[in-house]
C-alpha cells in the first residue's frame, strides 16, 4: 500500500488515508448563511477522504466575503451545520470547519457594512456581490483596540463549530483574506503593534490561533497559509523570515497542523517543512484552468516530507476520488462553469466510477 492510502494519526483522529478534501467555496448556502440539505449530501458523498476541510465559513457578519457563503457567525448558522456533520460521520468521515474572515475582500452590498482591514488599502480585483462582480471598496482600517476582537471572532466561531459536530477547525490564513492581510506588507501599513516588523505582522495570526486553541484545544486547530502568494494584492516582504517566525509561534501553541499551498518555490516550502515539527498538509496547487492535482503530485510531496495531501478540484467532479486513486481509475475533469452557479447540477450530480462489464 502506498503512503497516500495509509492511515495517519491527526490529534485525536485516526484518518484511514492521507487524502484531504481541500476547502472550496461552492456558494450553495442559503441567503442568511445557513447550511442546506444539499450541502449535507455534497459532503457526505465525499466522506471517504481521510479528512474533509469544509468551505470557508465567516466568523461574523462583517467577515462575510461573498453572497452564498455559509457562516458560523450565529448559533442559528452553527446549528444548520449539524445535519452536515452528522451526514459525514454517518458515512464514516471526519470533517473540520474552515473559518474564513474576508477582511477587506467584501462589499457593503453583501454585508450591509463597510469592509474592515488592517489598513485603508483596497484589495486588487472585483468581488462577487448580489448584483454581480464589483470593484472591492477601500476598507475601514481597524482601530488598535478592535483588532483583538476580530482575532477572537475565530475562537468564537470555533466553539460554535465544535458544538455543531465538527471534529476541529482550520483558520484560513491564506489567499489574501484577513489573516493574510495582516501578514502582508502591502495591505498592512499599520504603525502600531500589528504592523511594520515581522513580529508585528504575525501578531494577528498568532492571537487568532492562540484564542482558538484556548477555545477548542490545539489538537482541533489547524492553520492554512499561502507563502508569498499575493492573492488580492496582499503581497509580502521578508517571506522566508515571516513564515519561519509564524511557524515558530504556531509550534509553540501546539496546533494540530499547518496546511500549505504550494505558492512559493520548492526551496522555501522545504525549509518550512523542516522547520515545522508537526503534521503538514500540502496542497500542490496549480494555476486555475490547468491540470488538476493528480496522484503524481501527491506522491511527490509525500516523498518530500508532507504528511497529508489536499485535493481541491478533483474532489468536485470525483466524489469517489479516494477509490479512484486506490484503483488507478480515471479522474474526471471538473467544469469550471459549475463552481458557483448554484443549484444541485454540477454539485451533487457526479456519479461514482462505473465499471464496464
């Protein structure tokens, strides 16, 4: 049996394989951010993954990035996830919630309020709104005394998630959202204790992680990062020093795992692997529109020291991805047009592999 299909111990969980379903926004939640029966069916179909990491869920209303995304911002929203977690567990799976605060990547037409960020610097690009894509507005810079409240919102959402049956949570510190914005030297122009130096730019991420560890335990807390990626214009300086310092603090907190996107050169990613003493999930991310992550990429990163491998797009069109990888069966490509179109078509309509007679 190859390493990808071998069991792995993650915190208090025994994963039957090292295949992780990556968090992917599919914008099928109800208008109020509650999870739906279709979402329960979607995740249950993919429960053979060693671990499912759910799509990004906002921890408070100002943190909602797009319409159609689910939340963990209220008790009602959290309760709506219970059928999802129950369905996954009934099918033998394990599921973490990803907590995603959009920060400056949001719009008043979506939330009814001005987005917030580390500084009054607009993200690069358009954001989805109920009226369609619109330019991202300039956010309101958080006051120093407000920043800890936003950091603790991750912990409050984590408590709700665990009460709703999630096995743990992942803090979304990647791809230009709020934690990533604080790490950025472009989005974060602060001159207080949350900006400027490497030690100050990692402070928000560390406070969010520490609060979450206190809330639900280190073995139920993971963090996703995309070193040097510059999504939404959130570019970073001092990338090796920045992430080495952040990993040292996360190791001190004892979080269960770090989930890296392969957004930096291999040399840096391997340095981070050597620096990180615990479980590493690697997402061998590739540009949108090119080939999906495949078995070869997974095996390569396992050989380079990753413990678990996350697959994104391949899980959309292959609910039985683990079996396909196990048996060497074809992996179907995904149609990008169905990512965010809504409805069950292109969401629940992918069949398991059918063997010919």
